[in-house]
C-alpha cells in the first residue's frame, strides 16, 4: 500500500519520473516555461513548510544530548566541508554565476531527505533528526560569511538585498515559523497531531513537483548553456566521493557505533538545495544559471544516493568492526 514510508523508500524513482517529465516539457513545449515559473514560489513554499515540519523544533534540546555526534556533525559540515569545497571549486571556471550556485548548495547540509537515506542505509536516523534544527540554524547564519570569504567583494555586487530578503522572508522564515507553530499545536492537541501526520505524505510529492516546475521553467532559458552548467558536475561527483570517506574516517577516529557512523557519513555528504534554491532564484539578472547549478547538484546527488545507500552499509561502514580507517567502528548495542 502506498504511504509515506513507501514514498520515502521509492523517492528516487519518483524524482526520476518528475525530472524526465520536466525535461520533456521544457524541450518539447518551451512556451509553457512562463506558466511553470509562476508555480515555483507556491510550490517551494509548500515544500519548505512540509520539510521544516519534519524537523523536531519542539524537542530542540535533544540535539545536544549526544554531544560527540553533534560536535562531529557541526565540525564536518562547517569546518571540513568548506575546506573541501574551496579546494574542489578551484577547478571550476572562475565565473561568479557558477561559483555562487556551487557554493550556495555545497556549503549547506541537508535537513530533509538525509533522514530517509540514513534510514535506508540502516543508520541512526533518529540522531540525524535530532541534529537537524542546529544544522539548519547554523547554515543560515554561516552561509553569508562563507560566500564573502570565498568570493570577497564580488558577492556584494551579486546579491541585491531587497529580493534576497524577500525570498528569505516568504520562502524560508514564513514556512519555518508555520512549521514550528504546527509542531507546537501537535504537541498540545489531537487535531494537530492528525494534521501533522497527514502532512507526512507530502515531502516526496512536493519535492517531485519542485523538480518538475523548476526544470520545466528554467530549461528553455539555459539549454544553450548546458556545457557551462555541466562543468560543475565533476565537482559534485568528487564531493560525493570525498565526503563519505572523510565522514567514515572521522567516525572511526571518534569510535562511533555503526549507526552513528553511517549517520555522520550521510550528513557530511548530502546537501540542502531546497533552502538555497529560493535564494538562487532571487539573484539578479545575469545570474539565471545559478538555480540550474543548484538543481544540477540535486540530480547528481540523487543518483549518488542510489550507490551510497548500498555502499555505506555493505562496504564503507559495515556491521563488522574494521580498522581500515583507524579505530574500529563499534556495533550498536
């Protein structure tokens, strides 16, 4: 029977269908681009609301109950990842439009389907869930600082504060606030719990709808620049190779149990295109490629997850203790 759990386990297939449909529409009916573009804001708003609704803000204190995992997740995402991203992007053409899109998406850890992928790999999805509020808040605070650090004065020329603030308020702050209020309602009242449970159906369909409307609306505009966009794909693939290895190494050095180690690998590897996409869409004229650069990372990552959800439990972090990367990874007891 189809339900939220079924959708989570088959989400990559659902997304693949949405992408193929979007490409068909974008190439076959380019005149429809303006129609799909009008749908981006409402679809993104609903997607972010149901995504934020999965984050346990009302249980925020749980995020610090496992201090070792929390410190490792923050250290990997906000110290190790920026260093890796800076190194990998040195190979890109130094075009601001490519760099800003790549930096936006690679510097922000995933706070939604990372939970499902961790669960599919038999990792500690509960620990990832508890850490998501902190990961979301810290990335929103640090992203402007990292963009300035890596791009310098160029970022001031790119970002027009008006549309940027408007996008943040309507597509991030408002859904975030509504999700927090919904969670608080669910804690206090049965109707709220039923409503929140009903919303559990929506993350995968809404992600598919987002891919559909974004690709169908943007593809006709950027199809002459596919070569430039494709130049970021090797960087995204390299990131998917390097970060699982570094996450596994860090988990081994910390002596993490198997489930925690797998969770650390996935939080270090998966990225947060959902939250940064509205910001990329708010960039000024001349930066129309930036949203496509962000969405390209999502497509590469989803393909990579097909491999990682199998490779992590089978090889990278197996159940058996292994000293291949340092200290043995412990079993979950």
